[in-house]
C-alpha cells in the first residue's frame, strides 16, 4: 500500500472526526522520510497501530444540579498508547468535547509524552460538561459521578489523568477524593494534586513556564532573547497566566489576553495579578479587567487578538484558534516567534504560513510538553513519597524543555529541514514509541 492509501484508510475508518484527522494527517506527513529509511516500520504497520487507540471508554455521567434537576453528560477516556508507560494525559471539561477532540488530544499526547523522555504512554479524557456558571457543589457532584465510572479504568500504574481545559486544582481534588473513597487507597492516580496531599511544586506553573523555556531555546538559535519583546498570549487560564508570568520574568511585556468572548489590550502590559484574581479566584470574565484598568481596551470576539501587533505570539487557549488569515496578519505585523501553549491551536494553513515565512515555530507537542513532564515528576515524587523543592522541579523542567528542543531540532536536521520543528517533534516523538512497539511485539 502507498503512503497516501494508508492515510486514506485510517481517515475513512474514523468518519466524522475532523480534529483527529487533522492531527493524524500532520504526523503522518512528517513521517514520510522516516518510513523511507525504515521500511520495517511500514511492514510492522506501526503507524496504523498507533492511530488505533488501545481502548476507548465512553460512559454516562448522571448528576443532580442545585435545583434538584437530573443532568446527563457523556464521559470519555481514550487510552491511546501504553508502549512507553501508563496512559498519561489530561481531562477536559468543555461543552465542545466529543470523541474527535479527545482522540486528537490523546493521539498528540503519545508523541508529546515520548518527547519528555519520561516513561509515560498517551491518553486523554473528558466530558461535554460545561463548568462555567456551575457552583462548587455542582462541580463536585459531577466529578464524583464521573469518577464513579472512571475509577475502574485508572490507577497509578495503569492510567494517570490530570487537568486540561475546565479541569484545575478544584476538579482534581474532587476526582481524587472520590477515587480514594471508592478504592480505599491513597495513590498517585492523578497529577496536579493539592500541594498538601501529594501535588508537586511548580506543576501549576509548568506548562506556561516550560513554553517559555522552549521559546527561549528557539530564540537562541537566532541570537535573540525574550528581553523587551511584546507578547500576545491568548486564553486567560492556567497556561496563559503562567506563560505570561514567565514572559515578564524574562523582561518581556504581555499586551493582550482573551477568553472565549473577547480580548483585552493593555499597552502598558497586562496586570497579571488582576487576571489571576478575575480568573482563578472569582472565575469571572476577562472583560472585568476594565473595571480597575480603565485605560485598557476590551474588544468582543476572541480571534481579534491576533490583530494585535506583537513580536511573540503564544496561542494558549484552544485548538484551531489561529487560522491562515490570522497567521498572515501576525507575519505582516512582524512576529518573530510563535509558541503553541495550547494543543493544535494553529490550523494547517496557519502552520504553513509560519513555516513559509521562516518564523520560529514551536509546535504544541514539543512546546507545551512541560505540563505533562512535570506531571511525570509529580509521579516520581509520589513513588518516592518525597516532595522536591520548587527550584528542583523547575530546574528539571527547564532541562527537559531544552532537551526536547534539541531532539526536535536534531531530528529536523536528520530527516527534514533543519529548524522545521513540526517535522522534528513528530519524528523524534514517533521514533521512541515505534522502537518500543517493535520490541514489545504485536500487542
Ligand atoms: P483553562 O481552562 O485553564 O483555560 C482555558 C482558556 O482558554 C480560558 O481562558 C478559556 O476561555 C479559553 N478557551 C477555551 N476554549 C475556548 C474556545 N473554544 N475559544 C476561545 N477561548 C477558549 O485551560 P488551560 O489553560 O489548562 O488549557 C489551555 C490550552 O492548553 C488547551 O489547549 C490545553 O489542552 C492546553 N494544555 C494544557 C496543559 C495544562 O497542564 N493545563 C498542558 C498542555 C497543554 P473561557 O473561560 O471563555 O472558556
Ligand atoms: O495536554 C496536556 O499535556 C495536558 N493537559 C497535561 C497532561 C498531564 O497529564 O499533565
């Protein structure tokens, strides 16, 4: 079978899953030079095997809201690949969640986790539950019901979920509490736990900090740095907030952030303390930033953020948030580097625009791997029953991000075009998984 036929067959086998198609197609295209050099992978049907999740669990999540009304959501866990370790990946609660979204995320997670160099397989889970506007008690009842099914499929050596969109410390706490009750065991079954009961210092900051460590590595290849750079960081959740914090630490200025309703532009630099108060404490809308910052601007519509002139663009909200047109606007406005904190935030057209214009482009699998890498460090600490200092975890995170950049850069040089980190990350991530699968036999 030719390469194109193989891909076509995989896509046809998974109809109605556009996000999954997008993720699979990108990786498959990057891997052509690898397949040319390693015919044994084609013979062993490694790619076809990787594209098929080892297991998909889909379940009913019934719960009762504060008015006493019965609610039914759908829960999922996609256990994609365990060649390198227990399934590992976040849980997303967002109204848009469906099998296609979670399969794209789980598929990408395989390669991302491989790049970290830690022993973690790939998985992802979630629900179409929308936490916006829900009370703490409603969120708790939902999480408990979700875990009432999930607990039989996860475990510290089987599958270790964590946070993602709509799932942070609060949700991880409720999920953990219910797992502990159902199994009568206190184990590291989830990461992103509270600091007083097994969580790791620096996990909260890790995705955002790691993203900047990666962007710094890209900039170094052109003798540049973050100092005095103007940054746009989309989203205003976990990733965006701590990416922005690290930007400021490195001497840059973040001038715009958004949520799904619109974006804030503050030419003096966004006041991150205020964003944290609005988003982390009050669970409010970014629009509220204007109350105490009357000189800032608020614009309806989240995508408008990409019209803001910047040197560094950090898409830190969600998939496909930058299309070809927005990418072209960023390029026309002189963007130097793009670091994907979110998963698959650039459409294929956007990626093409960035690569064709020789923009430093850090693809999600590599650039946002710091979150899951630090989850891996949380698992190590749990196994040792020890807690490392913030400095220790952060130093390891930085080292891991530098290693990922190097692996992706080296793989791009060996197999593709030096500096094409999309190909480099896909190839470096794939090679390790493929090697393990070859050695473990047809399972
Ligand atoms: P949060 O839930 O903390 O924040 C998400 C932010 O993105 C919010 O500001 C939210 O706005 C915005 N957003 C979500 N969906 C949309 C949408 N459809 N359109 C526009 N804006 C949207 O999530 P995280 O910060 O944890 O995750 C952000 C991204 O980073 C995701 O792609 C996630 O997969 C990825 N990621 C997260 C990691 C982690 O450790 N948390 C690790 C690696 C990647 P609103 O409140 O209006 O919905
Ligand atoms: O997309 C991701 O890498 C995450 N949401 C983090 C997963 C994890 O297990 O920490």
